[in-house]
C-alpha cells in the first residue's frame, strides 16, 4: 500500500472517530470512546486461504457497540475494479470458501455470528464500508478479505503496469465503565442513575442454573411520562455481551410495573462469565433484585470409589483405568428433580510438539484415558478448553467410539453425543436436548459404532460434550441389561483437516501461514481439487489431461535439441553446452513447479535460479556468437556475461531487470562488431541469405516475447509457456552463425559467392590492414588474416 493510501485511511479513522464522538452527545450512557489503530494489507484473488488478507483486533470488555470501517484500493486508474469479500468473525479466523466449494464429511463449518459484507476497489478514495456491531463479544476479532477469482495474467515483473489491490480497516468501540456489580445469594436494593443503567453479575464455573428475581420497583423521581404505567420500561439479561436498548425493538424487552415481579431463569449459563442486566426507565427508580444459583461441581479426578469399580472390570484395553458415571449423582443447592446434576468432568490437555496439535483426556489419580463408562440413568458432561490464538489455527476433531460386546446383551444400545461451545447442552426432564442436529452424533451397537465431528478454526472457549445412553428392545426404550457401557471420547486438535501425515488428503498439502502474530494452517489443493480439505472433485480434470499438461511444459524443451545439434555440427561447443543446460534445467524446474505429479531433484529455489540463469545465458552466448569476435575475446565476453547475469538473477529472479540488463549489454556486442566492420573494414553489404535468417530468428523471438508478455494467463499457462519454449528454441536455429571462428580468424566476414552460409559479400581490399582476399583460390569466401 502506498503512503497516499495509508494517509487516506488514517484520515478516515479520524473522521470516523469524530463522527462517533458526535453521537456521544446523544448517548447519555456512553462513558468512553476506544479507538484501535488502522490496519492494511494486500488483496489477492482467492485460490486458497493463504490468499486471504487477515487482520486482528482485540475488543475489550463492557463494549456495547463496535464499528469497523473498510476501504479497498487499486493503484492505477486503468485497473479493473474488483469486488472484495470481507468476513468479520469473533474468536477465530472466519471459515471461507469460494464458489460454493464443499467441506469434508462430518465437518461443521457454520458460524452463527460471522458478518459478511462486500466492497469494490477504487483508485480515488470515494466510498467506504461501515460495519456496526451491537453487543460485540469481548476478546479477539478477526477480519478476512479476498477478491473474487479471475483469470489473472501471468506478467513478468516490470513489463507494463501490474495492478495491485489493497484494503485498509479501522475499528472504534464504545465502552461503558463503572458498572455496578450485583452480589449473589441475598437481596439487594438498586437505584438507577440514568435512563439506561447496566449492572453485572459474575457467574462462576460449576453453576448449573441461576435465577435473577426483580421486584418492588419504586419511582424515586416522578416520571415525566404521565401516561406510562411501567416503573421499568425495559429489562434485559445477556451473558458476556451487553444488551442494547433500541426503541424500534423495545418489544423484545421485558417491562415491570410497580407491583409486579419478573424473574430471569438461565438453565445453561456461561461459565466464568459476567451477565449484564440492562434497566431502562423514564425516571430514576429503585428496585429489589436477588440472584440465586444452583451448582453442579466440575471434577478433574475421580475419588477412591473409582478404583473399586475399575478393578472389577475384566476388559482387555490399552487404558486399564476407566472412568464411570455412577447412579448416585450429587444433588444441587436447590435440587430440581426434573433437572438433576450429572457428573461433569474437566478434560486434561496434553500438548504435542507439532503446532495446533493436542489431545484431551480424562484424568485419574495416576492415569489418563479417553475411556468412560456410561449408564442409562444420567448423562455425563465432559468439557475442555480451546485457548485463544494458540488452538484456533487448526481443526478440532471430536470422535466417539462405542464398545459393546454383542454377546453381552440382545438390546440395541444407543449413545447420543451433543457438542456445544460456551454453554452446557440443554436438558428436558433429565435428557439432553441438542438443538443443532449438526453438532449431534448418534451411535448404535448395531450399525454405527463410530462418529466424528470436525470443526475448522474452532473458536476459543469452554467446549462441552454431553454423552447419554439408552437401550432399545423392539424399538422401545427399556432399562439397559448391561450396567456400564464403554465409550471412548477422542478429542484432538490438529493442523489442517485429517489425521496422519496427509492432513489435506491425497490432493493437497498443508501450509502453515505466519503473518505477524497470526498463525494458522490451510490446505493448498492441486490437480483440480478444491474445498476446505481438497475433497471437492467437481472440477477435477481427468488423469490424461493432467498428464498432458504436465508433459507439455517438460517435453516442449525438447525443441532445443535441433539447436544443440546444429551448434555441435558447427563446432560451437560452448553454445551447445549452454543450450543443453537450458533444456535440462527448464525441464527439471517445471517438473518441480507443478502442484501435481511433482518431482523435485533439488530445492525449488535452486532449480528456479538455474532455469532463469541458463535461459538468459543462452541469449547472451547467441549474441556473442553472432558478433563473430576474435577467438581471444570470446571467453572474456562469456565470463563477463556470467557475472552480469548471475548478479541480476540473484537480485530479482522474476524482475524485468534480470532480463533487460543482460540483453541490453549483450546486444551491444554484435552491433559494435557490425559498426567496426562498417567503418574500419569498409564492409557495407550483408548477404541476402544472412538478412533472411536474421529476420526469421528475430521474428520468432519477438513472437515468443509477445506471447510471453501479453497472452499468457493462469488458465492457459501450460499451453502458452510450452509454445514459448518451442518458439525460442527454433529461433536459435536461425540466429546461430554458420561456423565457429578459427584461431586465424578475426572477422565474421565471408564472401557472398559461396554457399548458403555466406555472410558478407567482400571485394578485394589490397589496402586492408587486416584482410587480403585471393579470388583465384577455390575457397574465395575464406578471409585470411594478414600477418
């Protein structure tokens, strides 16, 4: 991004801050405005997630409105405006796929809180995209942006203007400070201080349910609205985020008259989180409030009774110590027989060496295991923590395996697993209710004993897995014959998608992306496959087409063989060696450059350097050969070219200067030789045959260059680049001189009375200090040096 664009973004940031600051005058509950520094990055067409521009913001607590502003730029007036897709996501990187690409089986990519907007790139700073977010969840927020894919032109850097696109973003949030806390367990009398007053309640880990009762509301100051019968105009309770009162949606909020009571009941609260109570009134009011909780303790290790149970189980498994859910579940502080407290376990995280790799296990006194014993009395809830930034860049894999001896019972054993982030799955009469069927796994002892759930880029939080078992006999629910049902809960985090060394399957590679503090993995697909895990074969080319594209780029280098043979036949051994090296390194480089059927004999960067170096050197030695210099000058020119080309290619392999500088210097050699012959030797006539050959050779080279710079795109690359190999190789046949210079030669002049190899029609110059010509000799075209 240029400094001008950066200045425009910074200017927009201040304009946005001033704009929101004016809103503060109309918002009596605003206490502070928190700006965030602007961020900017390059935009690319989407091929894989590595092309996505990613930004990171940290939203503090007690923010009730955040505003993001985006502006997309292009660096040229003649550039084509491109549509930009912007994703805004809390907690983790947004899950992005283009063109309705599919996901691997059993993957759950949905994000209920993902915000999607679009923008259009512009050269002049005219329009911006503003995204207001009410009640943003505190913590990490991520932005992902990309452009729709088009058939982008493959352009050598420095040839013409290559359009660059970029995006900038600015974030500002409104934060309320000094929010009063409501203690838990006893009555409290609260007095509002403004029309919209916030209070907060801290709900600790292990809280099963809680109630917030509000009653006995009184006016401290008479209401200005005489027609209103409500002491409290609006009541709202919200976990982690601050509710926002809006007159247009006030019907969604509860109200409270002077003599009425309202109770909020939260059956699945967030652990270790604040709940925010919003009280809206037309006057200053006073009310009573009480928060009552019921607890369900979370265990990490089991008590001594566990060893008794385990020691009496005769099952031969790798993990000999197993966990159980017994029938004597602990009661609640305020016991509810319809919603008994099950066993809740905190899984232990075992970190592995590889990034984004870990396993979560049950813990005993001296052992770790994924196994647990279930009964049909009550569900079991296991919970584990996904850490911010550390765990969000890979995939979360939750697997459940049911182990039942088919001879132990004739009943059909059913196990239901429900996964939920942040909150415990809901219950009804002691049974788990999974509202999102995509987060539920059903296992059966008859036909399905394994189930998996894949979650890409999991959001950081406490995740819960509720396990419940039932037994069926002729389709009816009955008491289970077996007292304990063995289940393995396998929870892993990993890079990319699949387990094992091929985490992107057989048609992709797993890439680790590092951008400052941001670190994540993504699958880069090849062979026409696409999708999150390279499993979408909608546009897969047939194998023969892939093989043909692969072979074209390699076998097209075979057209250098005629030039190599011709150079050897004319005793141009140095030129033949360079042409052979060009053919060899180009073939090896393109074999390694493929994303399918890849074969790399050496490091990719090494092969790329050798290809570029030998290709430019081939042009250089051809120009030196055309000049027909004295023999003692040829190696000097060759070595000079090697130094120049090596420096340019190492400086910038893909830059135009690496080609133009050596060619500009190299073309001086034959031109200088021609000028010398013209003025010093008075040789002013070139043979017609020579002119025809030069015209054809230079014409082919020009066509190849035109094809390379104007026609080549990503879609036709294998065809146009193969044709480039063919045309350039054929041009060398016409540009090569007829024979090598002998030790007695010092000029590229030959008589026009000879064969097709004649270069110059030379008259007898008796006064020439360099040449004498004997027309009586049979080989009158040979110029002899006059010693």
